[in-house]
C-alpha cells in the first residue's frame, strides 16, 4: 500500500500514480467529512492533511487531479 504520510504534498510531480490515487481518495473523503458538517476528526500530526481546512483540501484535490494527467 502507498504510504502518503512520508511524502511531501508540495511535490506531487514526484508521486507515483498509486500514491496520487490514494491521496485523491483520502482528500475526497476529508472533503465529504467537512461538507457533512461533522465535527472535525483529529488526524495524526504526521498526516499530510492534519492541518488543512475545507478550502485547502479542495485546492489540493485540484492539484492532484492535474498531477495525475
């Protein structure tokens, strides 16, 4: 399984397709979590999305989709 916790989300061009796909799924899940109005689930500090809000996740998703092409 792709380990996205050790990767730099600022350098998506260096990620493998498998890692990008996993990150895309995680970001989409996080966005839906925010949109459902649930209380924010705490993520581990080592997680790349740990300090991101809804807008930041949406922007990251756009970057991921662009990097996958």
